[in-house]
């Protein structure tokens, strides 16, 4: 007789900030939250850092692995801080290094916002 137990699958917590733009107009709160995300991604260095973290193997990246983006280390830290403040990245300190990750719900929310409704 086996001790294994089958657990139900949990749906990922995808809580888009907003419905697709083609579905309805954004509320004031949704517009503020969405603008902060896009403003943070409006800088080429931040967009590159975000993509480096999002595409990194294992879904997270050590700051030591993504620092080579053509700016100084303090500038990288500043941009990563701005991405965190906008809710695009989360981080965890492990020893002397900080690891960053893009929450799957963030990518899902951004994709949901920009998707068009079925014709």
C-alpha cells in the first residue's frame, strides 16, 4: 500500500491589474498602477534588466549575473530598485548577493492588458 497522496492542482495566482484595453476603459487606480509599470520599463537599461531577469534560467537571476548592461553597478542597483518599486521584480538576499525574479503574475497581467479580445 502506498503512502503517496494526490494533491489537487492549484491555479497560478494571476491577478491582472486591468482588463484588456479593448474591453473597457481603465479606472483611475488601474491607470496609475499600469502607468508606473510602463514608466519603469520606459528606460532602455531597465527594460534590458527586466528581460535579463525574466529570461534567466530558473526564473531568477543573481545581480552578479545581470550587471553587465553598460552602466556602473550603482546605476544597475538604482534601476533594479525602480523596477521593484513598480512591482515588476521581487528580490531575496542570499549571503552577499541579491537574487531577482519576475513574478509570473506580473507577466500575465501585462500580457492580459495588451491582448485584444477575440474578433
